């Protein structure tokens, strides 16, 4: 709140000049002053002040009026068109009231502004206005104002306003029975009629136009919006957006959180497409009841959704454009038109669902009920800039909150907690330079540069990307890398794509099953993933040629396809298919991958790991890392061997020689030191162990 104690700081932030305890802001032909010696607020001569009680330091509200006047003058409104405390009758003829500010244009009242102190007073006035019109609608009834507004600001120069358009409301007044009384001059009835029309026809709509940068002074109408009109999400915005979203759902009895989140993702996808494809004429905007309608609005969204699904996920969505129908009648004969229309109706009947149905829609009444939810949620997001080139951490945080509430995790699908995600990505090998000097080091600003990985990794993939956490964290750290995610669940593939934009990343999402053959035909330098595990019958979802691509398929009987649930084993082998030689992998797996002994499939998986990868590290995670699964998991850090060197073949040759009784080969065995450490760990004598490998078992070793 602006008070006498912080008012000087506010003026300094507004670039007022201070001299002898008087603060002055000079405009082209006039000045605005605050005299702290006399405790007076001094307005330009041409600005009409009807009540001097507002021109002093007696009430905090006076400071809000002063700051609002400053904002109006900065905007380009002229002092001669601004009036403070104009007096009008309220309701019956024996009552009157004073509005804080009136703006005139061509001698007609353009806007009435009622100023309130920041916080509870403003929120109370807003609730009363939405409840029954409050005092401000009475001012509107008397003055004939085209717009009315509530306004507030604080000591940080944050401001809020609620702007109501009344230009077109009067055209609907004849629909109200009480307008006959209003014609006879009963102002309370005019105010009531104005409020009822605003409530019922215009749904208590709050519009933009008074203080926003994209609107010029005296012009509070704008039908075309561009990227320049959008704002960046701030940390303080996040809780407000959550609250408003939840309030909308509660107000309209929308109980299905997962469905609501799914529809929200669809809307965000529409908005992303809109920002990319229509930067100068955004379509993801509700333009107000005066010029927009529910059908055109939803049609625009549907078209954006079709474009987004095709561009980002290569999915075709059924959408019948009105322009296509126009072409039917323009270019075809009646029989062709009949067939075209039948085909269009068939598609709409059988190939579509309502991608924006927060409420299930199957009749006109439900359509309008759902439209109200849809409109309010679009209004919540339409001013936010989603695809700005700079990373917006708060936008990612915002989406993360919706994700936590909107996705129910189930069998085979558990998202990796963000601390684990960050740990894994930050644990990847970094390029270290051999030498570095800063010959004027100062405070040592460049010391961290020494270990910074510049273009170390050029490509990364997550073959079970879920909501895209690994993709976004990697893309944030390695901005030049190509980042690809594969996800077989339709909904999550959309979530991952939208999430990447919310985090400000360019990420490719492939909507498919990563276990299919040739889903990706290139190899990647880095693979990070938390693949599903214990998914029964997964092999039945694959074609024969997909299954035969895996060496492990030889160890699963066809009769067991419906019961086998060892999907994690196949993802381990898929790592070999996707990763480049010497590439790095970090995979979260159940610990059973290391010690399950009653399955040939797991034995062969471990053999495959040793054959094709160097195991660089194993991190055991707590049992409750993934919620209620109760499964102990590990992070397996791997480096793919250079398969051209055929390590496995060499190792096999050496082991054959050793176990064929030729123990002398150990003398030239490069892993001899590792074998010594093995013997030390178990308490074996190394020389006796060498004899054991030559089929000679000493008594001392036999006893052990």
C-alpha cells in the first residue's frame, strides 16, 4: 500500500525530481507536484479538481489517485480531459456521489475510474462490483460513460485494474423489464439494468485497454493482438494462476482433474502454435462478446489444435474448415456437394471428439456451459508469452505444478523426481581443458569456465520420455544439442511437447513405441531415461520383425509373450541400438536387473551389458523414490564400447585360454591387477588362485 511513509520512495521510482522537499515531474507543457512541506498534491492547471480534500496527504487513497493520474498522463491523456471528484446523482434524486477520476473525449465521458488502496479494499470493491454493480455502475448510469474501471497500485508500482465496457450494453437494455422505469429517469433502475446486461449478456467480462502498453490513449478498443501484447510469467504470478484455474473448475463443477489437465494441455498446444504461426494476428484470444461468439472462438481453437498436432506430433486431426464447405458450393455440382457433405458429416460423427470438453458435451445447453469454462481458461492464459526465446523458469514451474495435479501415475509410468533428474544430468562427464590462464583474473570470474562443457554433446535421446523432464533439463544445460524424446502414450507425448515450450526449449517428440524397429534411424551421443518396467504382455503389442530385432527375444518363448513383463531388459538392449559407440547412457532400472537369477532373460541382459558397455557407476536409490511402487531402483551409468574393437570376442578368447588350463596367459592379461584385487577382497592367495584356474586346487583354497 502507498502511505505517507513510503510515498517519497514511490515518487523517486517514478523519476520525480526532488528540490526543497517538493517532488516535481515535468511533462511537455505541464507539471505534476507533491509538496511535502505543505502536504499537498498539486495537479496541472488544466486538470479540473472538484474537491481539494483529495489533494492532500490525509488518506492513502489520495496517493493511489495521484499515481493513477501520473500513469494516465504518461499514457498520453491530456490534463484538460481529466477531472477529479466529479459529482453525480446516485439512484434516487436526493442522493449524490463523487467518482475519483473521469476522462472525457469530445466533451463526453469516456471512462470513470474508482481508485482503491492495494489489497483488501480493492478486492472488496471488486467483489461488490461483480455481485450487484456496486457504486461504480450508478456513476455509469448518470454520466453515460462508455467504460468504468476499478484501479489500485502499491509502493512497488504494481497495479491492477478491472475495466468494464458499456458501449454495446445499452443496445441490450430493451430486453430488461425494468428499463421502462429507467426511461423515466430513475437512475437506480438504469444502473441495475446496465449491471444485469453486463452480467447476463457479457458474463461480467473484464477487458483490457486502459493502461496496457499496446493500447493508445483514448483508444480502448483493439481487435488484433500480436506477440508484443504478451507478458512473461513472474514468480508471483504462479500461485494466482493455480488459484484462478482451480476456482474456475470448482465454479462449474468440473471434478475430473486428469481430464481438465488434458484439455489444458490441448489449449496450451493451441497457444504455442498461435504464437509461432500468427505472431502479428493472434487467434488464441477471446475478443469479447461484442465482437466474438462461442462458435467462431472454438473453431479458431480447433484449427490451431489440428495444426499443432500435425506439426509437433505428426498426427492428423479431423477438422472441417468453413472455407472448405464454401468451396464445395462454389466449385461442385449438386451431386458432388451431396457426397462431400456426407463425407464431412461422417468424419464429424465418427472420427472426432471434443478436444476442449472440460464438461462432457452432448447438447446445446452443455455446449454453452463448457464454453464458459473454456472462455475463462483461455482468458487466464491468453496474455502469457509461452514461446519467448529466453528460458522462463517460472513458466516451467507453473507447468510442473499443473502436471503434479493432473497426471495420475500408474503401472510402468512413474515420473522421475526433479532432484534425481538434475543429479543425473549434472553427473554426465564434462570436458576438462588441459590448461587455462587468465592474465588479469581479478575476482576470478572465469574460473568456472574451466570446467564448462562447450558443445560437448551434440545429441541426446530419452526413449521413454514421459512428461519430458530429462529432455528439458538436458536441453537447458546443452543448448546446442539435438534433443529427442520418444513416448508411446498419446497424452504424455503432448505433455512433453508443451512442457518443452514452457521451459523455453526446442525438443523433438516422437509419438511412438521406442521398442519398434527403426523408430529412430540415427544414433545418439547421450541416452538418459527412466524406462517402464514390469509391464505384462508388452511383447504382444509388437510386430514379429520388431521382436526379432532383439537378441533377447531368443530367450522368451512365444507362448510366454502374454505373461512376460520384463520390458526393462528390452530397453537395455535398445540402448545398444540407439547409442553411438563410446556414447554415454544413464538409465534408471529396477535393482533386479543386477541380481535376478531365476530367469535366463535377466542373465542374458547382464551378459549383454558386459558385452556392449563399460559400467561406469551404479547408484542405488531409496525404495520410496518412486512413490508407492516399493521397488528399489538403481541409476546405471554406461559407456558403449567401440564395437569395431570387438571387446567381447577378445574377452571370450582370453577366458577360453584361461579355463582351458593355460594360466600363463594371465601374465599378459591387461586386467590382471583387477583379478588381484578380486582375490584380495575374498581373501584368496593370488598364486593359488592362478593354479586353481589351471585346474589345480590347493588344500588351503579348497577349505576357503
